[in-house]
C-alpha cells in the first residue's frame, strides 16, 4: 500500500514475487522514480 499511496502500482505474484505495471511509454526518469518509491516503501516496512 505504501507504493500505491505514492503513485506506484505493483502487483503480488505468489509468495515472493512482485509484478510491476509500467506505462506503455516508459522513460529512464520514470524507472528511477519507481525504484526510489519502491526502495522507500521497503525501507519503511522493515
């Protein structure tokens, strides 16, 4: 939920996998922002 609240949509896929839902048009800057949000969400949950 932390990712979703910051605008990043990820989907659970089994017990230890995550699926990303990137837009059809993707720039490097989008990937950088997505990884930053994901990193922050993981750090906040630990």
